């Protein structure tokens, strides 16, 4: 009698790539982190690592790649906003996911709580004050204490990320 095939396939790719592919099977929402530098310039980057951490105090976290061209600006930002994107904002998500200096379009943003830049027409946003920053391998974990928030499009449909692609939530 022949042996049955293993239920869990053996890795055929490098462990880091296999791990990335495996974690790609976890669907996430898509958000844009933004902040205003001292000179008033707005910076923005797309993330899919947003996590609600605590209710008391209200904390969220997100991960920043250490090799990011914007690492110093974000790791050192005292205040930032995180906008949760709608499914219609895929082009915007791609624009701010670009490596290096992505083209910032002022019409993508409006002022939210505390004067922080938030994505116009996003589903919701949180305004944060940096709570803690922790090294985490090739990334840095940034915790923000929520200082303001708004649900700007109640009932809207979120942009999701799964298997390395943007998509919509089937409900």
C-alpha cells in the first residue's frame, strides 16, 4: 500500500519567502499612515499592519520597515494619523505603497483631528500621539495612543489585501 502524501507540503522555497507567502493567506485591511513634518510637508505611506491593541488607553500599532526611505520621519514622528481605506481607493493605496518618494497629491488629504492630514473619503481614521517604538527584526513596531477619531463613511466597504493583491470584501 503506497504511503499517502503529507497533508502539509514541504517547503520548496526559501523560508523567508515561504513565510511571506503563508502570511499572505491572512486577509487584512489597508490603511495609509500620514503625518505633517515641522515644515508643514505631508508624508504618507500605505500599510496593512494596523492592529487595535488596547482600549484603556486606546492604542493601535503598525509596523515600519527599517529599510524604508521614510524610516526616520515615521519612527520619529510625535503625531500621526491612520486612515482606513475604502475599496474604491485602490489607486491611492498603490500610490502611497510605492518605494522611495511617492508622489503626494494634496487633493488626497484633508485636515482631521488635531490638524493631522487624513485621507479624504476614507472609511475612518484615528489621530495618534506616539506611545512607544520597539525594534522588531527588520521592522519597527510603532504604538500610537488615539487622541481623536472619526468614522467618515459609515457602511462603506473596505479595501482588503490578500495573497499579495488588493481586493474587495464579499459580504
